[in-house]
């Protein structure tokens, strides 16, 4: 589970820093963190299929940071946080569309090699990725609506941001074991994903 949290550090930093409507510093922090994650993970030998979120983060935050500092007002205005979560939704849905769920590469680092090619392993990761994609979509829409209706409701905005990551993270932590039990397989270790 900590692998997933690590992958989303740039987005968490962006969400935390950009609560005041100014996305410049949050975008720069997200970009720097995404580059650091990519560099450190590639240096450790992680394959690119396990770095989909990190690569997507670097692309999004690099573009957003450039635009935010180059243009005034910043490109998404007050909707930067909603747009960033929308980008995550597009990334997750896109990975499903090409039949390469973004969680697959991450799960391969946590599950035994003998299960990597199984249909159950792929199905579990497709379901987990779909839950993340749906959560990102709902989160982006909820943030956009909240920012339009009550842009100064900081506590509500933070709650939406936290729930948008906490709910799919909790599902990710529990679902592989549920799927294993349904398939009649023995329980696995704490971090295995099918």
C-alpha cells in the first residue's frame, strides 16, 4: 500500500499547497516530486509500467508549472486542483482503455512473480484501477462544483481531496484479499496484489 501512496506524493503535495487557489507553487512542488520519484525509481531498476502515475505526474506538473509561472492568471485559475484530479482520471481511464491498468506495474513489485501472468492478477488490478479512475472522476467533478459554488469553503475542499484518495486507497488495501478468497485461494502476505 505504501507504494501507491508514494506514487501519489506529487498530487498530495499539489493538493495541500494549492488550497488557496494559487497553483504555481503546488505545481512546481508536484513537478519536482514527480521527477525525483521517476529518477529514484528508475535508478532502483523499476520498469516503466510501474511508473505510469509518476510519468503522468511529471508531464502534467511540468506543463502546469511552466504555464502557471509564464502566464497570469494561471491557466486553470481557481480550478487547478479539479483539473489535476481530472488528469489523474484520464490517466487511469486511459490505462484501462489500452488494457494496461496503471496498478499492474505497481502490483508486480508487491506480488510473487508466479501470479503476474494470471487472469486473476490482471482482473484484480483492472478492478482496482477502475475504482481509482471512478474516484478521480467523482473527485474532479465534486471539486469543480465546490470551487464554483463555495470557493472559500476550505474545509469542504480539503475533505473532498482527502476522500478522493482515501476511499480508493482503502479499497486497494482490501480488495486483493477479497478477490483471492472469492477465487478459493489461500491468503497472501500483507502487500500482495492477487
